[in-house]
């Protein structure tokens, strides 16, 4: 068992550094895979469980809701009690909830199990990024974050392909049951090779009131948006509870769930606004695209999943380099350019429909979108961590992840009813295509807004504060999962 440490001393190229990267990538990939692999199974599970469009929305949003509501608590628990400990607890919780998803007899039980999965994700996701921030020496962090982002992006892109194969070969339930062996590997490696880190500063009591307010606030907003015009009461309740949550956080800071001091940096606030808008668009895209490819374009689940393989390849090759580029020239230009490329990719995706050609329609859209994500995600994540105090590593990661999930949650809830995707629309190619095309245009506009905010608000030299002299090398006597050869220049 690795000893506890309080500040970064690990080199990315060291044996321990590779183990830490492997563990955090595998752990976060559990949640990332489940956030994308389920989407390709939606038509199949909808038919099997007799669920309408709102049932499909809740299958996605039940998971996202609890994750977004509790991810701040997950980051805070890691900072206080040990980031590795809370990370491992989250992985185990996630695996048990996945087993319940796999045996769910009907849609309500599946939605409940998905909500339980979200709790596990809320513990493990901020823990994975906070472990990186607290473990590595400062000048290796952008490269480590780039590698984490790239490999995590690969998991997100591989998800639909894996989901399609599982749906065709074994049935949609195996989409969830596959998490069990992967979780066992993550727990074993984390316990043996990942050092424990925590914030050693003084702590007050946990913000129980803030935590209690967050979940019903998001639930009210989500339920009200899904119901559209019939959901004014829950929507109003969600808005009121959201205002109460903000007031509680301000009044109780620095003992609140979200210490106001973490927003002292203008760049931290700005990059989180960018995250909210950008991931709102991404959440809606990943929800609708694989369904559109099956319902309207007539692709099989595995073909629909494999359609986005170019995104996987590009993120694997380029994300780590984007993190390094951001360290050298600053994150503003890579982030802005990458988000604009994402917008262009979404405009190309809006052409997908009946009679779609993979080479003429899907492949160019996937390549442009993949280039954009590769350029934007690593600089965005590095900026989030660089602009928050190290003692708030878990909280900063939690805030950013909460806003990312909240953006996707609200977009998936709000946009489909507004563009006519209600009832059994996913069973009608013409109706679904109309709503899908409008949704892609809305997503492209959101990406442009995010790019403008990034360009106007993010300083070029915001990552310079992390450049410090490296400490003495770590002992090279531990085995590495990637072999004895040093990693490539990409940091992987």
C-alpha cells in the first residue's frame, strides 16, 4: 500500500506515474463509457421495456442527475478523507449499481439503478482528476491531464461501438454487466500502486443543507423541462431550489459545498461557463446521434457505434499533444479553435438522415468533430485545475464536472420536447429526423457561444503559474504497466 502524501512529487515518465495514469483513466472510463455506451442501446432497451421517448430521456438523465448533484460532494470528500479512498468507494458503488441495471425488469427500476450509478460516478470522477493534480509534479500536470483527456475521450468514443456490438451479440443488459470485471481491475491496481493524497488544511462540517438542496433542484429542472409546457410546477420548484442552493453556498462559505473562494479567479469562472455551454451541446449530440443513425439512416447498432471511430483515433493521437501545446503557448487559442471545429462538425452532422452515405456525410463530420475535441478538451481541463488553489483540487474538479453534467442534463431534458421529439418519435424516421436536424443546429450555436467566451476571457499565460523546478527523480524500482520504455512525447 502506498503511503499518504500531500503534494505532487511523481514524474509522469516514472513507473508510479504510469500506474497512476492507468488507474485514473480506467476508473473514469467506467463512468465515461456508461455515459456513451448506453445511448446506442436506447432503441433496443426502449422496445424491450416498452419505454417512450421520455423513458429514454430518463434512462440517460437519471444517471446524469445524481452525478451532477453529488459530484461536488464527491470532490470534497476526496479532499478531506483521501482521494484514492473515495475513488475506490465510487468504483465499487458503480459496479454494484451496474449489476442492478443489468437485471432491471422494467423501465422504472432501470432509471432507479441508473440514478444509483450516478452516485458512484460522482465519487470516482472528481477523484480521478484530483489524484492526477495532487500526485504529479506541477510541470508534468498539463501533459498528464492531456493523456487523461485523450484516453478518456477514447473511452467516450469507443463506447457507442462497444455498445453496438454488445446489443447485437449479447443483448443490451451486457452494456451494464461489462462494468463488473473492469471495476475489479481498477480497485486492485489503485490499492497497490496509487498513493493517497488529501488536503491537510483545517475543515469544518460538511455542507449537508447544500447537498440536500442540489439533487431536488436539478430533479425539478429536469422533470419540468422534459414535460415542456406541462411541467411548469416542477420547473418553478427547481428554479426556487436552485436559488436557495446558491444563497446557502454564499452564506456558508468557506464551509459550503462550493467554497466561494474557488471562484476568486476570473479564468476559473470563465472556463467553467465554457464547460457548461460546450458540454450541453455535447450531451445532446451523444444522446441523439446514435439513435438517428439507427432510426433514420438505417444502420445496425454496431454500425452506428463504429461510425464515430475517427473521433476515437484523433483523440488518442492528438489530445496529449494539445495539452503540451497549451502548456507552451497558452490554452486560449487551442481551446477556442477546437470548440469552433466542434461547431463545424455539428453542422456537418446535421446532414445525416435517410439515405446517408458514410463517406460523404458521417466520416467528414466525425473527423472535424474529433479534431475539435482533441484540441479543446485537454487545454480546458488543464485551465480548470491551474486556476484553482491546489487545496481545492477535488472541489475544482467537482465543480467543473458538475457543470459539464448539468449542461448535458438540461440540454437532453429541454431540447427534444422543443423540437418535437416526444412520445414514440424514435419509432418514426421522418419525425425523428426533423427534430434531430434542428437539434444539431442548436448545438452548433452553443459551441460558437462557448468559443467566443473562451477567446474573450482566458489569458494566454494562465498555465504559467504551474511551471516550477522539478524535484529529484523518484526511485525507478517499481514495475510499470506500460513496460520499462519511456512514454512517447505525447505523454502517454
